[in-house]
C-alpha cells in the first residue's frame, strides 16, 4: 500500500460519520497491542486555542531536548500535519506503513471504527514505535467521548478557551460544553485551565479536578505591554511568532503547563517563540498584506476582529469569507463585516459549506462559488495599503493557502 492508497482508504471511513464513544477505538488499540499505554501524554481540550497551545508545548519540550510527538487536527493543506514528530510531519512512507497495520487490525473487528478513530490509533502506534519521550495530544471533538480519551492519566489535562460550538454534540450552554471537555480529567493528575473563562466554566472545571484529586492551576491574566510580537508575563519578556490577543491566553496556558512539568525558562522562551501554525492570523503575502485565519466559530471570529481592528487600523480591509452552514454564520459574518471595508463571499470545498450565493445575498456583497476567483477579485480591489483577510473557515484556508503562497513566489 502506498501513501495515496492509504489516504484514500482512511477517507473512505468518512461515511460512518461522527460516532462518539471509546468502545471501538479501545478495541482497535487492543488489537494493535495497546500502544497508547506506552506513551506519556499532555492532553489538551477546548473550543478555541488548543491547536496553538499544543504547538507551543511541543516546541517547548523539544527545546528541552525531548523527543516529542504532536497529534492535532484538523489539517490545513497536508493531511500529515496531524501527526508530527520532532517538528516534522510523518513521512508518506511511515504513514502508509502504519496505516496498513491499522487496517489489518480493523479487519478483525466486529464494529467498524470511524475515520478519526483510525487516525488516532495510527498516531498512537507511530509514536509508540518511535519511542517518543512525550506526546502532546489534542482532542478532536469534546472530551469525554473523544477517541483520544482512551489514555490513562496524562501528565496534565489542559483546558483552553471554552465557547459554544458543536452544540449538537456538546450541548447549548457553556456549562454543558465545559462538562464534556472536563471528561479528559483523570484521577491523580494535573489540570490547567486557561484564563478568561466564564465563571460557570471555572467552577465546573475546578469541581471536577477536585473530585478527581487533581492539582488545579487556573491561569491568571498577568500579561502586559503586548505589541504583536512580544509581551510581558509575570515580569518576564516572551517573544511570539503568532499574532493575536488570543495568543496571550494560549501562551500563558502553555507556560504554566510547561512550568508545572519542569521545563526550564530557557526552553519555554525558545518554544513560545518557535511555535507557528498555518492559518492562525498568518501573514502570507505583502503589498498588499494577506492574512489567512481559520477562526470558524463566533468566539474565534470576535477575537480575530479585535486583533485586526487593533493592529491594522490604518489598512483598507477586504475580507474574503466562507462559513460552514452549521455554525453561527450570521453572527460571525456580521462581526467580520463590522471591521471590513469590502466583503467578498465564497464557499469552501466542504459539503457543509454555506453556498456563496446565500452568504452574498445576506451581506449584499459580491459572491463567487470558486474561492480562487473570490480571492482574485479581492486582489483586484486592493492597493498596497490594503489588507486582504481570508477568513471564516479552516477549509477555506486550506483551499487558498497554497494558491496564495505560490502566486507570490
């Protein structure tokens, strides 16, 4: 089996949809020899920020000299972004090799696992075989019933910013969402909670941590003097390579988790600066400036707007926007419209994407079904003092990132 065949077969499990629960993945991992039992993990759940915190922590412990695996989702342009070792994506050869082992185990099962369960099992097997010192493990959806939650007590259970998202699975209140995320907290561990949470979220996470006999650390917003590139936290200066006020929250969460687990100040400074993620307020081109951001729920979009308003106040903002139909798309696009001089509607290459015509009609703006045409139209309106903001969906970011980067070479 080659890489393309492995990817095609992994994606063929899409038809089984989202079926939360640990029975299938537990059975699959058992058939593979329970590789997850041989790993030391930091487990990270949350609505927004968990990808950035995961990347920061992986960079910090790599700077500490450890062999670090990183499991994250979704990907932006390359499927292999989801499974990384030492800052490098899993090779095509390794992915095909371990996928074949997973498929052989699947063939022995009574229940067919989901795509995410197969990828998770593949990642655990890969990390165990490569003898990682540490794995930074990002939850896919929710917490308690997510496939990653088969692990034993992790080194730390980290909860990032919690907001309403995936309400069909997680409930329509912050407390219900928080309760699901708190499912990653296991007996006798450590729990770290990002600052800026609603009071009911703090109360719930703290209660669950106490019930599970966890050391509980609630991060505090003691940051200051943020200029987009560096900030002070507890009288120490940290440099950031990812732009955004929300990255202060993420960085503090990573710093406190790393300190809890014994990372040196030097490794923390180096890791925070080294961390970069595609489609997180990512500046991909100049003159005009082009930023790609994958914020796809209302809380994330509002944070994006705050950052753009602050750091690009002197720019003419042209927003190329697509949204998933099952998100709070009306509220989100109105927030984007409030900072944009011009809106251009399009759709992402995902079945859940809102039709460009529907989005354009709602905003009374030009629309293009083809995302590349939408971007080229925005570019035709832009001067050197403009900012083209590609936003609303990680799928849209994936559709356009390589195209934009290649066109600027």
